[in-house]
């Protein structure tokens, strides 16, 4: 986890603006790249690359809920891109969906790995949701949750089956603005625990089974699923204090067909079941959150 302390000396205002702009650019780029990451990774099968560079470019048709807990659907074509470079002595550097945004895998072995990452949380809109920004007119009055940069660590270990862990912390403070009622990110911490079990069906076709559990602290759940006094007064929702804990549990099934050395076709279906405060929130319309994805990619 990265902990940034305030410095006694304040930087020039123009420097702060430049740093903020850079973080926003990283956030937008990361949100774009990881918007279909979970499903894409479920169906993807790594192809062996003899060189240090690995590049994958693809396009997917994806369908998911308009926001986490919503019942309406958003279907759109979304890009998928990932590039990584594996060094001899300093691990692997990556950018894209498989790389969890911008990442440095410090230790990169087949049986275990550990690294750090900068990713993006898309936030949530009070307007109609899009492929890159969840949202709904039903949420009008709750206040927009601004996109924020996330920092964290990740790793995996193989103990019979591969087990993966990712811990991400928002750069936002999660506080509500008194003027426009928006939130500067969720300000919390989330933890993703998952596994990916490949099952070869033929020499070219592989089924992947990926169970997962998502945990979030009270700051995250209150921002996304809670209703404070101000929000209750501006909407028809009853006040609700969300608590930290297991946010969801799910499973994804993916199919990857290796057309040739470079081209592959991917499809995946996922179902996440909201738990705890996320499930009990008055904002939540549907506890079961299905997602679908299909597309092609070119790797070299």
C-alpha cells in the first residue's frame, strides 16, 4: 500500500495543476483499458512470446449493468489493449487490461508473482450510464462520484490452482462537495481475491473458470451504496449507513479459441452476487449482476 504524507512545503500552484492533470490522464486511460478486464482475462489464454515484448490489441462487444446494483443494461463495443515488457533483472512492466492499468511486476515467476499498480475507478454518474461511466437517472440527487486514480499491490501464487490477490486504494478523499454534491472518488480500499482455472477442451479451445470475492471498506461502500442525510433529503431514498465487508461474490466462465499464432476469439459470461451492505442498500435494484463479452484480439 502506498501512503503519501503531506509535505511541510507547498509546491507551486502550477505544478499541482500539472500533477493533477497527469493523474486524471492516467485515470481516464486506465478506466478505458480495464473496463472489460475481468471478463477478458477470464476467457484469455496466454500465448508464449519468445521476445521480451508482448502486445495484444482487440475489440469486444460487452453488456453489463448500467451501475453496480442497477437492473438496466449497457451494451457497447469497447477496445482492449495491453502491452508489456519483461526485463532480465527488474521484472515486468505493463500497461492495459491484463496489466491492471499501469503496473510493475517486481517478481514475475510462473508459480508466484508480486507487483504494484496504478489503475482507475470510473466513478458513477447521475445521468444515463455509458460503457466507461456507470450511472442512471434513477440516481439523480445522490451526487456524481468522480473518477479517481487507484494505487495498490497485486500478486499470485500457485498452490494446486492459481490464487490471485489485488489491494487497491483510491487517491480521492471520498468527501461530498457542498456546492455540487459530488464526491471526489470513493476514498476507500477494495480487495479482490480470485482464481482462474483453465480447462483445455481441444488443442485450440480452452474453458476458463474464475471464482472471485470482492471486499470493500466502509468508506467505499458508503460512497457507492450508502445514503447520507443530504442525499436522503434530495432524493426519495431512505437514509442508509453502509458498512465494510464482503461486497460481492461471483464466478466467470470464459472460452478462448486460438485461431492461429496471433489471432484468438474470446467469449465470457460472469455473474456477481452483491453481498452485505451492497445487497441491502436502497440504491440496489438487482442483487445479481450478470455481464457478457465477446470479441477478437491480435497478439504478437
